C-alpha cells in the first residue's frame, strides 16, 4: 500500500524497517513522556528540523495528541503541516476546526469555517462546527445550524444528533431527547452505541429507570448495534446513582463479559463502579485482572485504584498499593501522592502528609496547586492562618498544570476574610488581598465589604479606600456605604 509523503517520493509502508516504524512522529513526540511541556519541546525540535514525515504519521499523531487533550501542540502541528504543503482532506479540515475551537475559541472556529472553500462545507465540517456549539452549550446556534444542515440535505449523521442530545442533557432539558430519537427513526438514521448511552442518561436524569431498561431491551431487539462494555458501564453507573447496587453489579458482570479485548478504560470503570457499590473484594479482583492484562501498569491505573481504596476507607490497602507503585514508577506523578496526602490531612495525620510531600520532592516531583490546596484546607480548618496563607501563596505561584492560574474558591476567600474581620486584623486582610490579586484581577464586592467591616471593627481609617473602590468599579451594599463614610478620611 503506497502512502503519500509530505515531501519527497512515495514509499511503501510494508517495506519500511522496524526501526523506522518505531521512530514514527508520535513516537518522537512522546518519547520523553506525555506532559505538555515535553511534547511541545519535541514538537518544536521536529518543526525546526527538515525531517520528512508521512501523512499517516501526522494523522496518527494528531489523534494521539487529541486523545491526551494536548490541543495546542496538535493545532501547531496541523498548521505547520499545511504550510509544508500537506493537502488536507475535508476530514482533516473538520479536525482542524475542532482544534481551533478548543484553543482559540468558537469565534475563531466560525471564521475558519467561513473561509473554507464551498467544496469543503459538507456534513463533516458542518458536523464539527455543530459539535463545537454543543460543547459550548450554545443551544440556539446549534439548533439553527442543524436546521441549515437539513435544508442543504447534507445527510445528518448519528454523531450530530448525539451532539444535540448531549447538549439538551447538559442544559437541563433531557425531556427533549426522546423527540430527537423519534426524528432519527423517522429519517432512518441508524443509532450507534453513543446514541443509546445518551438516551439512557437523559431518562436517568428524570429518574425513569424503567425507561432506561426499555432502551436496553430495544437495543437488543434492534440488533444492529451490539451492546458493548460502554453500554453496561453506563447502565451500572445509572443503577449506582439510583442506589440499585444489586442491579448495578449484574450490569458490571455484563461489562466484564464484553471486555474481551481487555480494554484499559473498561478495567478503570469496573474498579470505580465496584468501589461505588462498596464491594471491596470485587475491586481487588478487578485490580488483579488489570495487572495481569497490563503488567506495566500505568500511573492513571494506580491513581484510580488508590483513590477508590481511600474512598472505601481501606487506608492500609491504599498505602500498600502506593508503595507498589512507588517501587516501580516510570515517572513520578504527584497526583498519586496527593490522594494519600489528602486522606492523611483529612484524618489529622499531618506528619504523614508532610513526610509524603517531602518524599515526593526528593524524587523531583514538585508539589502542585492541589498539594498546596490540601494543606491550605487543613491549616484553615485548624485555625493556623499564617501557614494557610503560605499555602495559598504557594498554590497561586505554582498555578495549574495547564498553564492556567489557580484561583481559590469563594468559600476559602470568605473563610480568610471572616477570620481577619473577627480578629480586627486590617494588616492581615490587606496582605491577603495583595496575594489574592496575583490570581484574581477583580476580587469583588464581598471581599471589599469585609475589608470595610474589618477597618470599622479595628477603629482604623483609610485615605485611599474610596479611590480603590472606584478603580475596582465595586458596587457596595447600603450598609457598607454607610460604614465606608465612617472609615474614609481625605
């Protein structure tokens, strides 16, 4: 089978050496791990080189990047390959549109769609834009685009109907899903596994469990779509949410039967759902099966298992599982340590939590924002405001792993301000707000109203607070306006 090269002559893939196949583009990008930083570094090295790649490599790489939610590197690769002369199919353009939406926003995706040649505006690119509207919960735009697709006789696929039904479920309109199903049937659009899953979910939201069971029966009678493991994972989850644990476990047995291909995600769902039914022996049984199927067990599997054991109050089991991971990891994952750190802190075992944090640091795993948040919650609950402030500052300066700012919850902010107000600690409140502004541009009226009350309680005045409030464009309550007059001096 001949595959076109991006530049240079065509080469027969079957005749390529094993070494060359192992050095495919996606292998190069992920050889240092799958963190966004390492992938970007490897991608930049490739783009700055003049190395040749095949179109199938680019397609496979884009799929792997999207599966790992590495959308910016995927977009960069897609754009770079276009500049190098790779001809995009309409399917490639649909993928590119989705990447633009995820990285630059819906307006940029709309503009990309508008600029496409008319020959590229078919069910694939229209469907990609519809999916973007649905993910952004833009109901009117999604419905209008769907009507446009019908007018143009583009042949609306089950994927587009699925997107619309998912949207209705997310915006709190699950009762609209059955009508979409009826429209699919009227238009002879064949449902797929996802169609049945989203239909079941919509019925579950309105507590129609018998309706969910009727969908499963209809799926079996129809026979065109085989119920796979995801169907029974979905059903088991619905039963667990409804408190029907016996039915949930029967569905999980069906899930196992349909996991003939030993799908990694299926094992994860089994462990999580058996955990939610409280069945610890089954959790361990599935864990052993996973380990046999995947001897080189992934970090994400250990993360899931340890989290389930902690939730089931099996701390010794969680610690044993953690030690097993720690003796055999390929890359130290601070998220796994965080699960135990959080449980130690929750149980008041601060020394164990600190020791584990320090151990992770010795293994070159820096605490992330979640680590600092765990200690922040502990110190705040135990009234150690100084150490809580230190943790808050560290969490803000660390930021999130995706490069976004870490922002404390309104509950955390309220707890700090209530403390300063109670203690009449104006300097503490002002210092806290300075730290907070590194994460939040506008701290909001609640914070400033608490600050005003703190000034008043402490008998302090300010000659700048009026100007600060004007600059921040803060609207105060009537009570706060009166207090403001008391504490303000020109």
